[in-house]
C-alpha cells in the first residue's frame, strides 16, 4: 500500500483556487477637461476585469469605481490614459470631520462640501471632577473648605 500511495501522489492533479478580491469602491482624483478625456478614462476603467460600475464626475474631477478590483491597478489604468497626475481621492465629507477649518484640513481646491483627509486632534471629554468634592459617606464633609 505504501508504494501505491507514493505513486498516486504523482498522478493526482491538484487545482489551486485563486482568492476573489473583496468588493470595494475606489475613488480617484483625476483632472478631466473635455468629453474626450472623460470618455477615455471611463472606457479604460470599464475594461478592467471585475469592475461593476463606473461613475465619472468631471466637475469634481472624480472617478468612482466599484467592483472586485485592486485599487492600485485602477490607478495605474487611469494613469495609462495620459493622466499621470491622477491620485487616490484625498478628501472626506466636511460633516465627518471635527474641525473642518483646522490647519491642513481646509483646502481651497477641494470640491464644495469636502475637506482634506488628515489626522486631527479630537476634543477631550469633559472631566467630572466636581463629583469627587462631596462624599456620600459623610454628607457634612466638604473638600472645598
């Protein structure tokens, strides 16, 4: 039996399964001036394998790609159309940020309603130190005096 098991190991065909990429949305900032630029970018990204939908907004200079795609491949494909200054979308919506006018967050070139996605300091939660001044054990004791 040992010899048959050894020989059967060479005769079996193993199939390797490739992992599917997760469904994700890729947002890219790319400057488009005319209908031709918009069409070129849309056609280049649509031809990628795994793309489910493509939204192009020329006014915001934004391309949104949804599907089972690699973000770096999408960016590379957009750059291959001649848009070498294309980059991932650097903005977030203004209402999601604590301090939208903080240094580094506000960008004049951002579309309206968006600010730059930067790490910000969060406000400290209020401290309730007044509760420690009084004691429930001895109601006549006060630490203020």
